[in-house]
């Protein structure tokens, strides 16, 4: 399968979709927290997502300290929909590593 092709599964399950193109991004079961906010407003922290691609890694100062992150883009429309946590410097923030943040 082409890594930039939208996967349409999970039709009978509660899910998060892209606000622009309606591509499925994740099942609601993937939700870790609704208490996140970023430069574009409120968002959710998810264990994993589908139909997304990652931008370049960068160290970015966030509200909880500097994290190594990459922007996350929808494969269906290429809109930036959040970021991916590669590394958290603060031990208390390690639970975010490997998670999709602020999916909006």
C-alpha cells in the first residue's frame, strides 16, 4: 500500500477524523488525554494514529518544557493536525514519548 494513501477502516467504531477531508485519524480508544493545547488551540493526546505522516524532528519549547517533536500531517489533505512526541527532556513528561499530541 502507498504510505500516502488514505486508509478507510474503522467505519463502525467511534473515531477521530480530519476536520478538512474527513480521513480517519484514530479510534477514540486511542485517547490518552483531552487536556492538551498547542499553537493552534486545544487538542488531544493519542496513543497512535493512522493516515498521518511526520515532518522533520526539532527541539521545540512547549508549555511543559523542551521536547523533540515532529509536526503531524493528514495524508488525505496534507493539513498539519498536530505533533508527534519523539523525546521529552523532563522525566515527568516521558509518558508522551511515542504519542500523537494535540490532534485537532
